[in-house]
């Protein structure tokens, strides 16, 4: 479900004051960005003249797009969180194993949210989760001594990055090696 709508964006822009010297927002030929990744694109283009030139966008237009995108940014981040929470609900309702902990991360520098599921010391739960959702499991040493193993599965479900993991004791033959 898309929580970010054109009417919400229009209301946010109407309440904002556009910085002096920019091309007026009403004269921009592009539609307002509707996703967090789209808002970030304009901010990055504004900060990087080489990328802006490669994209064929003049500085005045880019500044106006970026200022508009900054206003929409929090709305878009909230929308991405809401979508991730909806996906979390779908995962929780269908998973064969329940996590020890679950969280949704949405760092401002990422393109979107990540759902993280932790299975405390339970390699089999990670494998069961992965099999149910059709993603593969990886294992790697977690420490320099080789006494623990990080078991994880990472995939994209309904457009959201999902990671399930467990930190487990390494098998005795791995520790001895």
C-alpha cells in the first residue's frame, strides 16, 4: 500500500517556503518524487556537478528539484517504513519459525528499509526461514578464533531487503582447524 500520495506531497509543498533563486516548483517539468530512492537521487545530483552534467540537468533545475525532494524526503521515508512494517506482518503471519527479535532499519543513506530477524543461536531456524521464503543460507566465521559462525540469509521480499541471522558456536572440527 502506498501511503505517500500526490495530495500529501502537494500539502507539504504548499506549507513550505521555496528557497530564493530557484526555479519555481510549479515550473518543474518532472513529477514530484514518490519514493525515498527518488528523493535521494535529486539530493545526490545537486551535490555532484559531474553526475548532474552527465544527466543533462542544469544547476537551477537541480537545486529546485533537490529542495522539493528534501521536503518530500521524510514523507517518503515514512512510507518506506510503513511498507516494510506491512511486509514484516506478512512474513510473521506465514513463517514456520518465530524470531527471537525483529526490527526494521531505515538509515538515511540507504535506498530503502531492511527487515532484520534474529534467531538466537538457532542455525536450523535460519535455514527453515530461508527455505520457506526461497532464499539461500550462507555461513561464515564470525571471529578470528573461529569459535563462532554467522549464519544468515538475505533476500528481497515484496521490494524490501530482508535478513535473518543467527550467531552460533562453530562446529568442533572448525575450531580445531
